[in-house]
């Protein structure tokens, strides 16, 4: 009988030791993969735990909403006294004053258009960023840039990056939910996980064409008994592990989607059931009024999902803010639909103690020109627009940055969309330089090679 020497034994088993180490590493990796939504530690102490993004699709006019420009009224009808941007989407004329009156609100004295009387009464809770700018003057590119950081390539959405970085606080619900998302200008690419694992993609509730009364997670209640479903899922997972390589992330994500659907059966219907709310709360969100009911339901669902532990929730007011004409009529209608629901959301979050660690973000993909397009309209303007934040560690009752006298260009303390993304991640305790994912031979991040957190707006 051959007895190997110690040298022969080490030589013949060296690869075995490596295999044991590799197996241990794979088991650790598989554990992470098997539970991709588990809560994860941020890079540093966060100020916010979750995000509610209120997206105004089409591009609200900054000079008709929150960026008061008295000089625009003085010079109404005159030519713009400096060059227009080289890239515009259509012919524009002379300066056009806002058809809306502005007044100051709160101790901060913020100027707000008559379009938003309810939000106006909340200005001391808001942080206005009046120097936003982006890179694209077209809706499709601008939407992708705002949602994913890239206006030219398919990249993971902001909500996907946040969920990838932090997981979720409730593993019986998705980490990322989008309510009534837009079907145009990038469509699902605005909330997809792209090359991140599919579990980080948003769960869409309805679409832009779906009334909020009909919005719900579809087919969430199965007809098969839960114990039988559990046996079927376990069998499927066992068969899958036997037949595929451990690196098959696509199939793994599909298995995870089955597991999420199984867990959601009890949690999702409860969160979506607005009949559990008091009549006073429904009125607060404007659900008792036909004009405000639709967006009011979105905002109330957003609060309920955020309260239940969903990490990133988006509500979309689609696609209504693109006023190349009929500015006064259509901006009036649009603002009426969202003003009371948004103010109600802010009030509800605050009184429940949720606003301090919930970051609320409002805005569109770009602004509009202070010069006229046609008789009563404004063209796209990516060079200047206003967004606001509330809660989640931002300074309250302030305005950051400024545009020129007419609101055409951001000129002071400019904030690019990449900077906005870096700031949102920072408030969540994530360093945008460190939140990376290896794909196609290089590390990617939400801000790619750009962006700086705007530290001056952080409390």
C-alpha cells in the first residue's frame, strides 16, 4: 500500500485547500445574494433613512413657481439683454413676465407664487435649491439624467442605487416603489436597476394612465395555500441550485422575485388600504376633492410605504408640466392638483415624527425659459430650475443658490443634477464615491465621475 509523504500530500491537496477557501467565500457571497435586501450599514451616520421623490414630469417653470423675478415683470416684452443658449428646442421671443402674483411666506420670507398657497405655508420646513441645472434640453435625456445620472446610457436609477446601498427596513415589501410612473421619455429605464441585480428595480404600482384609485400591487394575493406555496418555492430553489452555476445572477434575481412576491401577500394589501386612515387625514391630503384626489392618494400611499419601511418611494405627476403654450391655464390646473396633497404629506410626516428622517424631494427634469414661446408659453430650460427638499437632515427655511435677474441661467452656488444625487446619498449616509458596482470591467456609480455633495444645505 502506497503511503504518500508529507510533501506529496501537501502537493496533491494544495488545490483542495484553495477549494475549501473558495467554497467558504462563495457561501458568504451566496448568503448576501440570498438576502439582497437585508438592511446594510451606511458609510457614516445618516441623517435620513428613506426618500420620497415627488416628480413633476414636464418641467415646471421656476419663474412662475418659486423663483421670484421682479425684473422680469419690469422688462416684460423686451428682448433678452444677453445671448440665449445655443441649444434650444424651439423658437422663442422676448421676455414674458409671470402671469402669477408672488408673496412672502413664513419667518423665512420665501417668495412663493399664488399657484402654491398650501406649500407656501410650509416654507419654513423647506430648503429651496434655486440654482439647479442639467445637461439635456430634451425630455427623454433630462428624465434619464435626473433619475439615473446619465442622459445617454441605460444606468441604474437613483432608487435602485439607494436600495442596493442600504437594503430595506421591511423585508416583506420591496425596497423601491414607484407610484403611477411615466410611460414616456425613457419609461421603465427611469426606474430600472439596469446592470444591478433585478431585485433592486422599482416595483411599479400602476402607470401614468392608471387612476390612483386603481393603483395596487397586482396579483398580490395567491389562490394556493401559503404552506403549499412555501414547499413549491423551496423545491424550485433546490432544483435551481443543482442545475445552474453560482454566478447566474439573472436566475437568482428571478428566484428572489418569487420570494418577495410570497412575503408581500400579507404586507402589501395592508399598506395599500387607505380605508384605515381617518377622515381628517384623507381631507388633509385632498382626497375629499376631485381635483386633488388622484395625487393626494399617491402622496398618502407614499407616506404609508415609507412608514412601513420602504427605502425609496416615488410619486409622479405625469406628463402635465410641459407648457409651450397655455401657461397660465395649465400651470394653474397642475398646481391645483398637487399643492394641497404635497402640503398634506409634509404636515402628516411632521406630526408623525417621520419628517426628521424622511427626505422629501420635489422637482421636474428641467425648468422653462423666461422668454416667450408663442403667445403664452415657455420653452425647455435645463440651464436653471428650482427644486426643494424637506426633512431628512437638510436645513429648513432657506434658499440655496440663485439665477440671473430673469431666471434664465443659474449663476450663484450652482447645483448640477450630479451634485443633487451626491447630496441625497450623503444625507442617507452614503459616500457617492464609494457606492460602486463592478460591471463590464469597471466600477460604476450613480454620479459616475461627477458630483459633489452640497454641504451648505445640510443641517
